[in-house]
C-alpha cells in the first residue's frame, strides 16, 4: 500500500526563531497588531510504500530523525492520511 505521510518540523519552543521574528515584525508593520507570535517550520509530504500504517510511520520517523529534523534545534510530528 502507498501511504501519504506528513512531517511537521518546528523549532524548539525555547529557541529563538529569527524567521518567525522577521515575519512578526512585518505583520506588525502591516498593522496586524493582534498577532502575538510567529514560528516558522517545515511541512514535508512523503509517499511511502509499506505493508501497513505502522511501517509507514516507522519509515517516516527514521527519515525525520536521520535527515529531516535537527534534534538539537527542532521537534517533529508525523501524521498519516
């Protein structure tokens, strides 16, 4: 079976997010004063051929740990659709 797996990679909450801060400043300059925080991450879609959902998630987790996310600075979340 083919599974579509989404991996969301975000900076750790305790770390400064310079891209998010830059976007926040831009939004404030546009008059959008009700936005209180911006965090910018990555959204990655994978098409994984696997026998079952658990195997697809295991493959996605291995990809995220080894290549897609930096565990020192980022966390990731996996969903399957």
